[in-house]
């Protein structure tokens, strides 16, 4: 899996959990349990990418993201992407009906 794809997948997971439970803080261990097939260093790089994008805050030690806190901008980012995908899908369906 590519770094950007994994970062988006992580972000979507965190936002979904936030909407279900109101939880804003995620431990590295919890994220690892959700994605056991992803190597630890790759998962860590993805979290730091989300941090550099301004979507999460990280409590780090020894270059490991021990806790990640979801920021409001992350929720907006995921919701906008979801609306764009739904809009694109609707346009494709309308186009297929017209053709």
C-alpha cells in the first residue's frame, strides 16, 4: 500500500471512530490492532504525514507516534472527499442513463 493511500485510510478510520464514539485520541497500539497487516514503520510514517498535512497532532517519543489526536480540519477533509466521491458517482450514473 502506498503512503498516501494508507494515510487516507487511517484518517477515514479515525474520523469514522470519532463520529461513532466521539473519540479524538488514538494510541499507536489501537491503530496497529486495526491494521495488523501494515508494518510498524510504515504506519508510523503515515501518521507523521497526516501530522505534516495539519490533520492530526502527535505525541511522539523516539520518532514513534504514541498518540494521535484528530483535529477539526481532518473531519472537514474526510467529509469533503466523501461528498466529492458521492457527486462523482451520481454524475456517472446520470451519464450512463443518458447514453
